């Protein structure tokens, strides 16, 4: 959103946010507060029309149920339709209704990847404009002192394979754990659920890791793995690449297009395939160095300024001019 401010001057920008998120808005964006809520209540609040605006952009699918402004919806993935078993039955049913409403009623559909755009066309018959994402502003190579502090803080082993993200059915963290065990290398998990009962046995779980520690964590890892069964985009591997990490990822969904030459892609979710890919990166310093260099170059081609510029063009193509 910060990158959109200069693109849309002199238009006024406002954001509908929960009360506890107002402080995160960039300068130049006026807040429209909503109560802090979750689940069904949050979904219902998201359906309420926003008066006095020319255009409403739902950054994560949701758009108001009644028109009154041009409605733009960014679709990150169709996982709730493609892999509904990831969520509970009631949640999948509710989110499916929101997604289908957006696919039917948005004036403009934006997709974060070619893969998601193809899924939108297959499900709804509608075309979506592809506007990719980019690494967060914090995703930069850390200095050696930061790396050393993070290594000490989390008592990290000298060599390890890292996977960052929520432990859920869509992420194949058990596969990474098996592959690293076969190589006799520690597996470190960071994120929600990494210290809970759903985490694989034998892994080092860090739990929630502050964003400030992530660059050094990625740079410390011998390899950052991203084993997944479905991805509409895949920001963690892109952010790892931007931080100087060596990435091995699943060749599923949008990941091949998103990571480009910046990661080793594994076609199947088989332990032997992942063991082979990890072994090559871990045992060949030159191959790892070239992978890191390629990853940083690929990540540098992605920018929020470009995303904002293309988003502003999509607004104007919808007939909204300021």
C-alpha cells in the first residue's frame, strides 16, 4: 500500500482496517476503523459497503456484497476450492462462498501469479490481470554481526536445513524432516505450530520468529527448504532468496515461475528426491554459492513499486481516473 501512495496522487487513499492495525498504515492513507474481529464476524464486516469511495480494492479476495463503487479483488490462490481438505469443513464452506462471490461480482480480478490466473479462468471463465508480489522491505542480506546474534539467540547448529511457515497440511514439513534425517543433518522449523504436536519428531522448533530475525535466519541456514503441495505464489522462498539464502522448493503451482532461476526445484514429494537435491546444495560449495547469487538476482527483479504501478494501471483500465 505504501508504494501505491505516489502512484495515485492526487487521489485520496483510505484503508478499511481493524482498530489494532491503524498504526501500520503508511503516511498518506486515512484509516476507516472496523472492530477487531475474527471468523464469521470478520467476514460479515468485510461484506459491509464502504460509502463515499470511487473504488474498493479487496487485497485478499473480499469485496462488499453490494456495489456502489468499482470493486477490485486480488486473488492469491484458490486453495479453498482446489485443496479444501486443508481447512475445516465449516471454514472451507464459508471461505468458498467469499471466493466465489468475488469471482462472480468483482469488476476487476487481479491474480498474484499466472498459475492463479489460470485457476480463476478454469473455475469462473473470467480473465484476471496478473500482478505479482515482491519481497518485504526487511528481506535484505544481513550483516555478519546479525547472523552471529541470531545463531546465538536460537542456539542454531553449524549446518541445518530450515523451513519457515505455518505447520499445516499444505506444507510437507514431514517430508523435509525425513529427508534431512536421511542425510544426518538437523531440520529447523520456524513459524506457527513448529513447537506443537503437529511438528514432526526430531526437528528443532523455534516457534514464532520476529521478522527482524528472519534475514539472519535465512542466511544462517545451509539450505532453506520449501516443500509444499499447493502454492498460489510462495513468498517465503522469495524472501529467503532476497536475504541470501540457498533455496530448494517444490515445483508446484506458481513456484516455478515465481522463483525462476533462484532455487532448485524438486518435481515430486518423495524423500529420495528431496534428499538428493539437499545433498547437492549442501555438499558442493560452488553450487550453493551460484544458487545464492541467482536467488538474489531473481528476487531483485521483483519490486513493490512495479506492483503498485501495475495496480494503478488496472484501476485506470477499469475507468477510474483521478
